[in-house]
C-alpha cells in the first residue's frame, strides 16, 4: 500500500518529523518564538497597517447590503471585468472576462487549482529555487515531480542562472512556475531572463504559470528608477501558453481577504475552473466588489504607489541596519522581503541563527532554507541566508534595527 498523499506533501514541504509525524512550518515556529520571547517579528510577511479605508468601506457596505451568499462560481462579473481591464490598461493584455478570468481564494488556490489541473504523475513541474513554500506542497499533492532552477546571489541581486535553467528542462517538463517580483529574494526578473524562460518553454512545449502577487510592489534601484514588472504573458507567443496569477492581498494590504485570480487561454482556464470548483467552489462574496472597486479607483492606485514608495524607504532602513549588524544584504527590487547572508557574522546555518536571534538580540526572521529543497545545491548555497520582512511600521523597523546592532557589538 502506498503512503497517503499528506505524507508526500509533508515531505515535499520538509515538514515530516523523524518520527513520521508532521511538524509545524518554520514560519509557525518562528512566530511562536517571537511571541514567547517578546521579539520583533520580521518573519511572516503581512502588513501591520491595513489597506485603504475606501476599499474596506465597500466590503463593509456589501455585507450590510446583503452580499452574503455564494457568489457566481467564476467570480462576480464586476470583478472579472475589473481584472481584465487592469491587465489591458497596465500591460496591453487582452482577456475575455467571461472565459479567460477566474476569481479564486487567493493566489494560493489559483496555484493549487492550476497545478492540480495541469500536472500529474510522470510530469515535471519546474520552479525557480528558492521558491514560495506552497509550490512544493501542491506539486506533491498533484503527484508530479518537482524540479528546480536556481536563482543565484550576484552583485546585481539574485539572478537567473541561464545554463542551469536550460539544463533543468526535460522532455517531461509540463509546467514552469515562475514568480516575479520574487519571494523570498526580491528579484524582479528582467525582460531578458523572461525571454529565456519563454524560449525554453516554447522549445519544450511547456506551459508557464506566473505568480505576480507583488506586481505593483516594485522598488527603485540605486539609480532611483523603479524596477519594471514584465508579465511573461506579454512576450511574443506566450499569451497562449501562460496562466497569470495575482491577488488583492499584497497589492492592497488586505492579506486576510484571500481574493486572487488567474487568467489565460480559455481552454486552460476551463481546466483550472473544473478543479477550483471542488476546492473552495467560491469565497469572499462581500470582498469581491471591494476588490473590483480597488482595481479601478484612481485614489486607490495612488495609495498603492505610495505604499511602494514607503516600502522602498523601509527596505533601505532595514537593509542599512542589517548591513551595520554585519550581514551581507542582497538589494531587493520588489516584494516585502530582504534576504541577508549571516556568513560574514560567522554563522553558517540560517536555521540555527534564526533559533538564536531572539536570545541574541530580540528579532525574528526565517531561514531561506524554508524556501529550498533539502540537500539541493541551492539549499547548500543559501544555507547561511535569512529572510526578513520590511512591511512593518517605521517604529517597529527602527526598534528591530536598534536590536540588530547588538549582534555586531
Ligand atoms: C503571499 C504570497 C502568495 C499568497 O497569496 P494569497 O493571495 O494570500 O493566497 C502567493 N505567492 C507568493 C509569492 C506570495 O508571497
């Protein structure tokens, strides 16, 4: 008899204890440690200030107005239209809101339904490494094989290794899952990097799934120019083989609402919808009109730009503090996160350091190994790296920076 599927999931997510029982994720472990020690928690990435009041009001009004029963399976038409209009306005992508847009329970369900719909035993699903932890779990749920291509630390931040990417493709590569702006490294994939992914996907007849939940949260580089988010679906020949995933959570600072979406060719969306309707069926009826409003309102768009600008300042505050404490810091071009190498401080194991940090200085981060495959070359290369979030209030970050200074002292 084969093991139940949860065992594959726990193993893929590195959550299978030596005694065969599942253990808590490192995120849960570190959050509990932060609470128990009164540490500043820069582990889990959620904002400590909510999104725009105008958007919250639409959700609250919707509840009072009776928008409280199951919404339509694919999502309410207003939201699907707003998503299609957003993709057209921002990226020049043309989507039919009825057949090419599906509203989901966050980007997480969009990814789960997509992988479950399109990959199975015998298929390889290729992701970047490090990768968002849910990818490995859902690939295991699908019974597919997870392969990876590394992002490597360079003076220019984390970049795709072109030869390693080409070598990671095989005749069994069915899906390529990319993520830009990238969690945890903060890399924003360049048009050239995306062009290589596109070329290889076409050569191997693979589909591309792209997680773009940080699409609006790109940050300026040393020259003051904001990194440009390029959706891979905009590259020549790619719209017909790409499923694009995004979400309201990160863009509008409402991570608890769990309204996401996936868009792409109608026949692929049909497959994803078929699975999605038996995962959650639907979710978030009163939040859907609020997100439709948020995607179309100019005041909210200005709020998002201000969020990105304030994230840039907060990135610099935390990065300077980490550098002063002795870490080597990779400059993120987007997202909520900065990754830092503790090797210059004399720590070669990020997990051990994260367990010690609360005692050493009262700050919590998560080891980058939470985003790698145990024992992989990337796992080895990034063993001493730690991820910290900067989506916290300035006073919280200033407190963390003050505490981190004790490390170097
Ligand atoms: C936060 C995050 C998600 C999850 O998004 P939800 O809309 O909350 O499900 C997915 N992918 C990445 C890379 C994330 O950082």
